[in-house]
């Protein structure tokens, strides 16, 4: 009788130091940087990772004199292990929650929403939780939340990173705006066909022009001679009369109120975009993340009605 050979599954419960060395090396980009973060030597980090590789029976990094590159197995292992270590690192908050959250809260949010959110974050939220160290990054790009070590990321639109937890905070209305001069020349638009015939200050990234989406689910690629990679630039172009701009209404609330921009298509239904918080802590985020998301959700209510 032939018996199947028993597969030995490695037990990683005693490999905390190796797991930490591996994750910090991926996040920091090198053994030297990971060693500085963990207050040890590059040699110790390298040996810890080598022991871990031997334990699990696969190469995690491709090493050369100039570069350190994750293998395919290394990438899959990192995506599984990093959230678990983050949970473990924040587990003391179960006890600290009796007195309030403490430690670092690293957040990423779109730069154009920052003026609407940061004043309240830096006054009310910071005052309510004085033991928190706030680390705020402003960017519109889709950051790698785990590799770049963010606790929570705020983004507008539909998330595509399926492994992350998504908390819906608000729905933000869109608007098509233009200068009064542009309005006098082109008139107010009452149909999608007329709107599609206007010149726009277009939002474009890496040569790809973002479509204008309508409330009925249809869309069109606008024409125009001004392409911008930020809402701020689109607002400036629209105020100069160079084209219409398709933006979040909250970004141009002040301009609409002052009359430097006008709603060009008030009778055309436009969609709302979801405003979400994304994190990689699974279904049990740390207290600091839960409290921050609660706070931003309340702040977003005011933004949504601007």
C-alpha cells in the first residue's frame, strides 16, 4: 500500500522578527532602511529574512548589488502578512481605548479636498484626541496603502483595490461650470447633445481624458484645448473663459456663490460620486481609524450640501 507523503506546513508563530524584517524591508525599500526603522543592522535584517525564506521554502526577494526586488511569491506573502502584523501592532488599542487612542495616524487624502477637511481635522479632531500623532499626505494618485504604510486613505470615486475595506462616507454632487463670459457666448445648456458640443477644460492623466458622465448613465469625452491634471487648474481655466469644467460642486462652491463661475447646465441631471475611506485592517480597524472615519463622515455631510 502506497501512502501519500505528509506535507509539512511551516509554523510561523515563532518567526515574528523575521516577518517584521520582511514587511519593513518591503515598505522601506531596502535592508538598510528597514534596519533604521527597526533600530538594528542591515545584516541582522538580511539574516532574519533569509531564515524566514528557509522556513517557508521559497525566495521572497531577488537580490543584486543594486536592487532588491520582490518575487511573485514574495508579493503574495506580503499582501497576506502585512495586514496581520498591522492588526497585531495595534492590538494594544483594545486596552488604550479606555482612555482614548494614541500613537500615529497616517492618512492620505486628495489635495483639493484638503482645504475643506483639514481645518476641522487639525482643530476639532486633533483637540479631541491629543495623544494621536497625525501624519497627513495630500495626493490624488492611488497610493499603495499597505506598502506605503497608510492607516486610512480618503478617495472620491469607485474603488478598484478589491482587497481593501471600504467605508462609504458621503455622496458628492458634480456640476458643470463656466465663466459668465463663456455663458454669454455659449448660453445655458439644456441637453446632453448641446453640452457635448462645448469646449472644456478637461481632466486628463497620462494622456487619458476623463469622460463627462451624466445622471442617466451616458457619457461623452469632452473636446477642448486645455488639459489639466488637477481640479485647481480646471477651475482657473474655467474662470479664464477657456472652457467649461466638470467638477465636484464642493470644489467650486465659493466661486458659484461669488459669481466668478456659474452652473452651465442646471437642468441636466448629473451623478454623485462616492466619497470613501479605505483601509487594510479587515473588519476590525483600530480605534484611531474608526474615530477618524466617524469624524470625516460627519464633516463630509457639510461638504455634500455645498
